[in-house]
C-alpha cells in the first residue's frame, strides 16, 4: 500500500515553536490559536484562487495574532526558524521503519514548501524512508483541496483504495476521504474529532499504533 503522511503535527511536533514562544514571553496557549489562523489563511487563499505559501501564511497569521493580543512581534523570526527545525515525535522513526520493512511505500505530502520539507526530513534522518516528498506548492492549492492528494496518487500510480492518508488533522483526513482514500487520524494533537458524523476511517492515539492499524486494512 502507498501510505501518504502529513508532516507538521503528524510526524513532527510543534514543541520547538512553543519553546520559542516561551522564550519571548508569549503565552504558550497562543500556539494552537496561531496554527489555526495559519490554516485559515492558507485555506481561504486557496478557495479565493490566491495561493499563499505555508510559511508566508504562517508569518502573516502570527503577526495578526500577536497584534490582536497586544504583544510585540519579536518572536516572529525565531518562531519561523523553529518551524523549519521541528523535532519528530518520539515514535515516528520506529513506525516509519516498521511500515517500510512491511513492504509499504511511504510518501510525504505537506502544505509546507519543498525546502522546509527537506530541512525537516533531513534533520530527522527520515529522507531515506520515503519514496518521494511532495509539496502543495507544486499544484498551488493547499490541502484539503483535492489537487495535492490527486498529485500524490498520480505520482505513485495509485488508485484511492491503494493508498492511505495518515494525518493528525481532521481536515486532512476529510480531504483524503472525499477522494475515496483510506485514512488514519492520529488524535494526540486535536484530541476529539471535529467534524459532524463519524470518523471516516481509522482513529489511533499515536504513531506507535500505526503499523497495526495499517495491517488491519490490507
């Protein structure tokens, strides 16, 4: 099976950004508020036909959030730098290796730009585990628009039922499920499913559970 991974939040935690916030005396509870605003800017830009790259949206969103809270913008450069040096979750490597060794093809698909993806995967020494690394920049539509998922399927020569999207974001799972792909939602970031109705695929708590979840699909 082709297993397609989101990166930010799914394979990599935002703990480094949280540390940058704390070092600049920015309340850590602003982190999910900022990340949600980043996604808001990215998705609205795609809907409007005015694509905005991930880190550009991230910086713009962070400045808006800081202004809203009457906070200085000193943290912005360090936060943007931290986004490109995120640490992987502790169970990421073992899960990826287990899936690769089981014969699955691993693909990275992210809204982040190619240079950021190369930095994250290279820093974690994950690059050799992936058959290919794809960015929404290539189609100038961010997930959950169908274009990035279709790009990944086309590049791998896979049909939707021959591929599984793995993400810690409900919106990412919804996007892939809408195309008929298998999906696995990792709940450790969002805690609860946010969309009306039932979870469209499998739900697990961490990457540690992923190899057995994938085994149940094939």
